[in-house]
């Protein structure tokens, strides 16, 4: 069971993310989940360069390697990359994501610090959502002005909107 799945099981139902319900299934069942970097790149949409960079900066947990040194990713790694993708989408700085990864690796005694980090980031995301909603209101207002000023099909003298 992945760290994310463990966290979800502990979370009350109302706190469980909607996205996890419809999450894309893993390409292979656990136990047969040994993916190359190119397979992970194809599945996640990330480049191999980005995956190597994530590992180098400490954003990826330890990735197993074959006897020849090739990376072998697991379903757990795919789950982690899904979470990282969500954090990126919300605009979390890379340094905060790396710090979060360090806290996860440090163990359960960091739950309070992880919660604080995610709670602070959530507040920033909600602030950004409010800004975007305000922007949508302005766009809707302007769109309606132009739509109301557009000549109907019966009018023969078309004029460009202002």
C-alpha cells in the first residue's frame, strides 16, 4: 500500500480527494510493476530529463535500479509522481515540494509539519482561485458587452465591436 493510499484510508470521507476516485489505473498490477524511465515518461507525460532531475533534487523517493544501473519505477513511484503533478498544478514552489518529500521520507513523526505545509499552501491556492473567479467575472462582463453590441442577423450594417 502506498503512502498516499495509507493517508487516504486515515482521512475522513469528506477529506478524501475527488481526483483519487477517478485516478488513472496503473499500467501493471503491483508485483509486476517494474517500469523503465521511458515507460514512466509516457505514462506521466513528464520527460526522462524531468524524472532524472526530480530524483537528483530529492523530489523522487529512492528509485530502484537494475544490476546495469537502469532505473526501475513502481506503481508507488507513479502515485508519488501523480501527487507531485497535483502540487505543481497548484503552483507549489519546487523547494516546498522537496521539503515535503523530505518530511514524507522522515516518517510519521512529521505529520504535523506536513499538515502545516499543506494547509498553508491550500490557503494560497484558495486565494488564487478567488483571484481567478474575480477575473472570470470581469471577462464575463466584457463578453456580455460585446455580445449585446453585436448586430443581429436582420441588421445589414455590421460594425466591428469596440
